[in-house]
C-alpha cells in the first residue's frame, strides 16, 4: 500500500513550505498520500484538511488566551485522527507552540509514528535552554538556516539543513500589464504593496497603522495605487478593514498574483516574517513593521536575545531591511523611511542587491531546498 504522510501546518508561511514539500515528494513517488492539517496552497494540491488553519494562526500571550479552549479542542482532534490514520511519518511544520504539544503527546503515548519537524524552534532568539527539551520530542529536524543544527545536534537530535524554499522564487517577475487590465491600475502610477500579516491579531494592530502611513504617502505621491495581498482565510476581513482607505487599492488573492505584485511594486511595507524573503526574492524594496499588545511587547523585550527581528538582517548581521518593531513601530518613522526609499531608487535597489546576496546562505549543496527536504522525508520512509 502507498505510504501515508501526515502533515500539520498552523499558518500560511508553513502552508507554502508544506506545499513545496508535497510537490517535491510527488515528483519522486506519485503514489504518496497526504492528510492532516493544512492551508489553502496545500488544498489546491488536493490536500484534505481536518480543520481550517486560521483557527491556529495567532501570536502573543494575550492574543492566544481567548482562543485556548478551541486550540485545545483541535489538539485532541488531531490526536484522535493520528491514531485512526496511523501514518508512516508525521511532518510538523513551524507553529512550534501548537505542534510541540502534539509531538509531546505522540511521544508520551508511544505511538509508533516517525516524526520530523520542519523549521527549527527559534531557541537562538528566545531561550537556548529550550533546545534539549525540543530535541527529545522528535526523531529528526529540518532547518531553514545553516546556523541552527548545532543548537540541537549536541543533544543527539539528527538535524538536516535543507535551506529555505523561497530561493526557488528568484525567477519570479511582475506582470504589471495584466494587472492594469484586471485590477484597473492606471498606466502610470506609484504601486505600493501592503502586507499587514496573515493572523487576525496582526491585521488588527497593523492595518490602522498602515492606513495612516498611506495617507501621508498619498500626499507625497498623488498617483499612489495600493495592492494588498491576503491569504483567503482572512481576505474578507482585510478587505473590510481597508474599505475606507482614501488611496485607490485592491486585494490580491492567490500565490501567483502575490509574486507578480511583489515583482511589479515600487515599494512594500510588510509585517515581520518570512514574507521578507519572498519580497527580496522578487526584487521588491521594502521595510518591515511589527508590534504586539503593550504587555506582550514588554515580554518580548525581556526574552528575545537577537539584535535584529528581520531574517535577512540576521543573516547579514546588519540592517539591510529597515525594521520598525515593538515601540519603534510608529507611523512617523515608517512613513519617513518609506518616503526616502520610494524617492531614491538607487538606494532601494542597493537594498535588493544586498538582500539577494544573503540568499547564497539559504541553499543546500547540490539541490533545491524543497528537493532536499523531500529527500529527508523519503529517507525516513
């Protein structure tokens, strides 16, 4: 009988990683079956999800607390399904807060399921003391970053640096002509891309801020036109939140259009996260912004040990991508930097070139990241 791989994804960035993994696995063995919890990109490949991942997509202590009963219910549902399905391999993708509990239950109940976690828990950013605990919960770990394996290998966990699949997007280009026709974009305009996040808590806090920045940019750039990519799970909510924005705008749905907009836009303002790699891969100058509730902001300051929040800045060990996080996430600061880079095309393109230099660190030797990840899963099978 064909092998069954159970995948658990908790947010859109993991959905994209898992979909790439699925495609690579099918190229090796078209008979492999998939089930579990996944997002819209995975579902487009025929994946049947146990429940919508938008129910899990939340960050911050105070943001998680109201959803805790539902999250616990979904954990129990996953465990019942795992026992019923008896997959050959369980692949958990990112979303460490949720999948850690699943992996712990799988281990404590001694289920005979091989486990692989994809995207290392960020012990290097939070607490290194968590590494030995994490290492005990899985059979194997696939990391996106080359500096991560040593944190876990010293505790006996088999780690594989597989690289980040975003580098496979480097050939994506923007097709503004098609967008002008489809979304009524003026032939000559300043196209701005806004990415307020994929979680309800993110868009609630960032959209009002982004609208204030747009109002000021519209004065400096009267021909401003705004594109807002949104995952399907929250697209309606995003559309309603931006409905009263004075600048002409439209919502972008679907992965293909998302990358085309990235390649076509003059500038982008984005919530902090892996989207910064996608923007850089498509050649889009950008900055990042992020904040939690006031109390969570304070907690993050106490626990985070990294100098930078942005993934490219961490790789470069310098601020290549301007970042405005926590108390620095202010409308006046974001507007000033956006205006500067939108006015100075040479400085904006210098940012893009420096960011792409970092991509050499995200490729494993000899194959693309998704292929490398697939080879690890096939080895476990």
